[in-house]
C-alpha cells in the first residue's frame, strides 16, 4: 500500500479515512448550499440590485479565466519536461521499482503535470464557486434581515462556510490522493500541486484586489468627498462595481489565498516528513500531517454549524456567535491532536508543534483586533487625529501600521523558536518539520477562517442591497451590525493569511535546503560541503547580494500593483464625474450606467495580471542562474522577511484607517459630512489598496517565489551558467521582468480602456 511495505493496518485505514473526510467536507458544503438556496431573494427591487452584482461578478470571472488559461497550459508542459532535466529521486525509483528509469521519469512527469492542473483547478474552483455562493447569499441575507437577526446571521455565515469547506475538502483530497498514488515519491507530484494552487491564488488575489479597490477608491473619492453623498448611494455609477469588487477581492481572492497556504503547508509537511522517514524508517512522520488535516475538517464542520443568533438584535452579537463556533472547533482539534500524538506518534512533541500553530493563529487574531478594531485604543487614536486634518490622520495610521508589523513578526519569531525548543537536541530537519507542523496547526481551522472572511463581503453586499433598494430601518440596523462584524472578521483573516504565508514560506525554505542537499548527495558532493551542512552563509558577499535583491521584490511588486490600482481608479473617477454631469443623475430621476464602471474595472484588472505574475515566477530563476543556488537561498530569506513586514504594515494601517472612518460615521467628532469625516475618507481611500490589494497579494507572491525556487533548485545545482539552456532561460527571465516593469509604468493614468 502506497508503495510502502512497512505501513501498518492502522496507517492504511487512517489514510483512507482522511480521504473520506475530504468527501465529507465537500458533502457538507453541498448541504449548506441547498439550505441557502431555499431561502427567498426578497422584493423585486432587491433582486434587481442583486442581479447587477451577479452579472458583474460572473463577467469578471469569465474574463479572468480566458486571461490565465494560456499561461496554465504553457506551465503544465514545462512542469512535465522539468523531470527530464534531473534524474528521478531514489524514492521515485523505489516506488516504481517495476519500471525502468526512463519510464519512471515519464510517470513522475505526468504526475507532476496533472497535479499542477489539479492544484490550479481546485484553487480556481474554490474562488469561483465560493464567490458565486457569496453572491447567492447576499440578497438572501438582506431578505432575512426583515424577519430575524438570527436567520440573517446564519445565512451569511453558512454562505461563507461553503467556501471554507470547499477549501478544506479540495485541499485535503488533493494532498491525500497524491500520497495514495505516489507514496514516498509524492513530493515530486506535490510540488506541482502546490505550485498550481499558489499561482492561481496570485492571479485571483491580484486581479480581484485591483478590481475591488479601483471601484471602491473611485466611488469614495467622487461620491463621498466631491459630491458629499452617502456610501452605496444609487446615484453613484460605481456603486455596483464596488459591491462586485467586495466579492472578487474578499471572496474569490482570499479563498484562493488561504487554499494555497493550506496546500503549501501540507506539501512542505510531507516533504520534510519524508526526510524523517528516510532517517527513521517510521511512516508516522508522513501520516501525521494528513491525520491532523482530517481532524481539522471534522472540527470545522461541527464548529461552523453551531453559529446561530437570537431572533432580534437586542441581546445578540454576531461576533460572539462566530467566536463560539471557532473556539468549539479549536477545542475539539486540540484534544484530538493530543490523543493522536500520545497513542499514534508515542510522543508529545508533534502535538506541541501543532498546538503552537493554533496558539499562533489565536495570537495573531488578537493582535490584529488590537490594531484594527474600533473597540481598541489605536483605532480611536487614528480617529482622533482626524480633528486636525487628513495629513495627521494618515501619519497616525502609518505609525500604527509600522508598529503592528514589529509585534506580529516577533510573535512569528517566537513561534519558530518554540519549534527549536520542542525539538532541542534533535537534527535540524526535526526543527523544520516542527515549523511545518506549526503551519498545518495554524490552518487547522481553515473552514472557520474562510467562513469568517467570506462573511464580511456577504454582509457588506447585503447592506448595500438594503441601501439601494430602500429597505426599512430595523432591517438596515441588523445588516449594519452584520456589516460591522464582517469588517472585523475580514481583518482577522487577513492577519492569519499573512502569518500562515510566512510560516509556509519558512517550511518551504526548509524543503529547499533538504532538496538541494539530496541532489548534492546524488552528485557525490562531500557531506561537509552540502547545503544542509553549510547553511545559507550571509557572510558570503554573493549570498548577501541575493538577500538584498530578495528584500526588494515585495517592494517592487507592491509598487507596481499600487500603480495598477491608481490607474484603474483614475478611470473610474473620470467615469463617475462624467455621469454626475449628465442631467437627471444627481436629481435621482435618471439611472446611472452601472455596467460601464463594471466593465472598466474588469478590463483594467485583467490587463495587469500577467506582468505581475512574471515578476514572481522569473525573479528567482534569474537570481539562481546568475548567482547560484546558495545566493538563491539568501534571496528567499530576503523575500520572506521583507514581505512579512510590508504585508502586515499595509494590512493593519489600511484596516485602522477604515475603522476610524466608521467610528466617525457612527457619530464621533461630528459624524458624516463633518471635516473629520472628510479627513477619514481620505485616509480610508489611501488605506484601501494597501489592505485589500497590495498587502494580501504579497502572501501568494512569497509562496510562488519559494515554490519556483524549490522546483528549479535541483536543476540549478547540476548546471552551470555557461550551459546554453541556462543562458537562454536567464535572458528570457530578464526580458520578462523588464517588460513587466515597463508595462506597469506605462501611459497616462486617465487613458481610456476599450470595454464591450
């Protein structure tokens, strides 16, 4: 079984049980879908607004699919042929010992290519199906708010849970089925699976982020600041595009983002588990990550189903109900992990590593709340700064963002230190395995986390539908409460996504060291000179150069993506201004052309995708070819550290500005229309592309860079720069990166785009 002669009956049954649990998670998602779709969609006016959101979202997804499919096709072919450049691993030869080495190459090549397509398809399914269900849920939440707070809360949360369980079920199914087929050779295919999911997440994160913030920034600048009209006012031509953007950015983008973290942590866990298996000949190191994931799915099913609220808003709190479900899942997981460690692993260290990951997730939750929730001092201080203008408010938010990045990074450093202490006295590979298990533990409750994130845009859209369709005051009050809760849950899940990205990247970094060392061993390199023995020596000038270049990549990426948002938002600003000048729009006697703004956002977002992806894919290849595999390791370290600090800074600064604005809109310092409110709108407008586009997009970018490096490392070890193939690849990489930078900095900000 699994190509392993030493698998026990328990281990065989356990792996097949995990596969069944994956189907259980998918079945639970289908059950929730049926429950949500049974609910009514409200009045004709509500459905009219909803249909505009639905059509805009589907148009975006269809256009995005056409943009990315050609690149997926090219990369599938490249991944197939990548196994022909380096010899098969000893594990692959052992797993398929009945075949010749050439036949084994063919099997691994096909497996890696299919796994890549599977990872990309699953990431796409999570984003597309999850977002479509969020769109189906929002109008039903708006309708339910006329009847009951509890019903509205349940529909919103369960609509988001569908996305969460798709993430859980598909991620677990992919990793498990690859292990069942390939056994100890599964890392060869799992790299393709992880890369496919990560690359699609990058596309969906970048495209969705540009779309949502172009619409949001354009709508706010002209509507709130210039025209002085409320948010979601039907006279604003960008209002439907804004509501569509909440879905393509926070549903499709975030779901794919967390899905690829879910994939990558299981990939790194199994790669490092295999390294321990080779040392100890104990299969438990590989089976344990799969069992942990299976337990997490069951715990998420139980916890998410418990989220309920009272009939009226009085005495009820959506965040309290959501937290009840989350902590129930966490408790079930921790107890189950302890029992699994004691009775299967026969040690407590594995449990400690996973438990540290759960504690890390909870700690990041609390840190994010402190710096972004209106209930805490930092956001109140940002709001207070609005009394002296937008400049002081922005400066206060910048300081808050910088500070929050420090503490979250220290928390992650302490977490990694815990892994070192847990496996103190053991070889380094045990420590790296502990870090990988921490990442798996952190994403144990992925179903809950994605449900919380999707809850945000669903509630936001419901509130917008209520505003645009003129719903009654009590229903709007319920939706307002759900919307405010959604802002907090979105901020929390962004923090978890960033933290998990770093832990996953560190795990992949360990896999990078392991894989390079294994190839060096096959080549006959002296043990003391192998990468695991020498480490990444920053004192070496070439390695330090790699570190410096790596540290610049997140800044370059963020700069280009902010250029993209600015360019697209400028087009929306011009369009909304143009329509405001038309007779009857401001008077409310003529309906704006909402579709025009939707089309502008859709076209603008897709034009930027490929260039930004090229930087993430090509930069590690260029550095690895020109400087070598050790400097590439330094490059990865620079990307991870710089990306972590920058992502947290942008996410938390933007979240603080957003919630400071909401505090003022609730009546603080004069409320809506006051000078402090105008200052807060400017701050929120600056922060929006930071927290919803550039910051979150760094998560998949960091992991794309790491996975490309991991795939390329065995090739880079064996071939020198003088090889024709290396020279050609370096030239192509340089040209592609140059093109991406020039393309992003092109033209006038207000250049027109062609829309259909």
